[in-house]
C-alpha cells in the first residue's frame, strides 16, 4: 500500500457540520442491576448506530478486574462487532501491549483483519489497564515496571510479526503470525490479510514522543488526563518525523461527553459516573451506580473536590451545549479527530446521547 493510501486509511472525513471526524470509544460499562451480557448487547446496538449515523470509527478499551467494565478482551468484542457491522472502522483503544506477547496480538489482529478487511485499527498502550496485583497476574511477573520500560522493543517486535519482516539470522525469522503476509497475495495483488494501522495511545508525553519518532498516528486520553492534553499534542507535533505511514502528524483525542434531552438528567448521570470513578480511584471498583445512588451518597469534602475536578472535564448538557463544548475543545487542541465516550447508567441514555450529538452536527442517516 502506498504512503498516501495508508494516510487515507488513518484519516477520517468530517461529515455534516462537524469540524473534524467524530468517533466512539466504548468501555462496555455494566450498570448496577445490569449484566455483562446486557453491556455487550448494548455495544452491538451502539456500533450499529454509530455506523448508521456516520461516526468514523468505534474503539473498545482493555481493562481488567473492574466489575463495571466488560471490555477485558478487545479482540473478542471486536470480532463480535465485525459480524454486526459493515463499514465502520473497528479498533482497540487500546490493547495494553505489556500485558501480552507481541506474537499473540499480531495473530489476534491478523484474524480481525481477515474477518473485517481494511476496517481494523490496532491502538496500543503501555499502561496495565488495571491495578498492580492484576497486572502481575496477567504478566506472570512482579516486576511491572519492566513491561512499560520494554514497550518500544515490544512495539518493534509486534510490527515485525505483523509485517513478517524479521531479518535473516534473527531467532524469530522462521516464526510467522497467521493470518499474515506469509500467506501471500490474492490474484489481484492484495496482501492477505492487509496489515491494520497501528496507533499509539497515551496520557502523557512518553507515547506522544514515541509516536512522533515513528511517524505514527497518536490518540491522547483527554477524558482522564485533560491537564496533559495540549503539552502532549505539542510534543507530538513538534517531534513528528514523516514516515511511509504519515507525512504529517494526526492526533485524535478521547473526550467524555453526554448529551441528553434534559440538562438536569445530564448532571444526574455524570454524578453517577464520577462516583464510579471515585470508587475506582480509591480501590473500591464496582458496577456503575445509578443516579439515585449518587444522589444519596454522603460525599466527604475531599470527595466533593474530586467529583468537581473530574466533572469539569466532562462536556454535558443539551445537544447544542455539547456541540459547543466539543467545538471549543477541538479549537483549543487542534485535534484532527474527536473520539467521544458517553457515560450513563442506562443503555437507552447512552444511545440517545450519540443520536443527539449526530443530530447536532447534521450527520447523515444511512
């Protein structure tokens, strides 16, 4: 694939009156009184809605040992979503590479690419996506820092498995990720399967600099690290080196946004989501609480400060208010794409949020 074609595959096209492409980040959340089966069914409904309303891509994120998050196996979920969609790009936002052997990820995403040709993104992070004890269980080691420190080397190894490009004399030269390039090309000259684009994810400057040095697209977690957004994006753009993948930087940011028909309901829902995050940050993870539970919760002064700080970075309200907030954020950051994650206790409200946002921007209906 030529460099300009690779870039086109990464870059989205804004629709309606949106300033940049809009995408979806799904944590496959499980609310109190709901089940993981409910959450996964909602993911199917949401992916189909996103496709029908012109959202560019749909990513799921790897988390572990969190009762309120059912996305512990992104590749499995993406395979299921691929069977229920036709056009929208599907990807990981992201796979936490230090938790896995690079060959395993190359095989998983080679399989996904074979299932959904030219629709798969491979987003990679270096955080564990969980607490230290769970990360140790995943990685079978107590030396957790090594996983993050070794991330650049793991990334190179993964790319070589995906491209089948280990040099002669390398101990892995005869190992092939299947499905993959070792299977050759079709009669039309198309490699089988096509190699999914790699994205680097981050919430600080480390991955921003690495993505820039490798000429890769970069996704920043603004939704939980807003103070670092502009410094990280500036570092990425200033350090960017053109590659055969991209001739210029391309930065996506994740943003938490909830649109509702009633502004009061938006405030109730983000309070419940903030209580969920408070419990997670204080070692008490559970199912996503209901708004009623959040209203009855007795917040300490320190907890009130946390909630206020957390919610200050959540764009919420009516569709017009959310659109104004998203437009302002895009202007301030210069993001090339906005990936929206909407947190609400009920599936209906989450689906409605994306419908309202699509309507606010005049996104077409399929």
